[in-house]
C-alpha cells in the first residue's frame, strides 16, 4: 500500500510534458504555420525521452523545412499549469530565423500536413491556446532577450536586492583581528 502511495506521488510530481515550437519568419513579415485540423499552429511537438529541447526543435524544423535547418535562441519559456486532470507542461518557443522565400504554402511529404506562410498580423489569433506567447515572442525578438511566462502571462519579477553583508565570525571581545577591525 505504501509503495502504491509513493508511486502515485512520484507519478504526479514528474508528470510534466516538455513541448517546443519554432517561430520561422520570412523577410516580408510572414510566419510559417502548419494546419492542424481547422487551426493554424507553429511547427512544434513534444520533447522525446533522452532529447533536449533544442534538439527537439531542430528535429521538428528539419522535418518541416530542410534537413540542414538549425534553430536559434529561446524566445519564450512558458510554464503551463495543468487544470482539470491535464498535466503541467513547460513550453519552449525557439527562434527559427528569417527566410527569403516567395513560397506561400506547401504540403509535407506524402501530403500528411499543410503548411503556409501566414502574415504576421494574422497569426496570434489563430494559434489556439498560445496567444500570450505571440506578444512575448515579438518582444523577445525586438529586445534581444527571452521572456518568461506562466500560463501565457508575463512573469513580473521585481528587482532583486543584494544580500546583506554579514560577518563570517562573531566579533570577539578584546581582539582586533588581523586587519585591525
């Protein structure tokens, strides 16, 4: 019985998925999106066992575009807290860089999926459940930084106070120490 309790505990503590998505832009302000049913989404997927987030993003981008494609820095890190039986997840959004292309749409190998370069202005509303990441990604690109989110909302971190100086040893009566203090 105790073992079942511990396995249930550890199963709930470590039940967290890690997902990655890649923001690939064109020089004329379009973004690569993949059709998932009726919705358009950024190329992305789950980080597999034994794989790090950057390698997963690279694998996904290469499967979508080019076997030699590489990804840039992390633009957005979003900690999504699960609700109603859904597990928590950690989502990475990587910069896929800017392409020069006149192609507007294409299909994947064997017609398994449809892709299109969608105008940036039309993207945020169509990416179901990731609307907050769009503004954060654009901010990160503009400022050259990374944005941290929790449930799609920016984390407001206040200034960090410097630690107070403390003596390593308490003062000793009648002893001035090596430095005369």
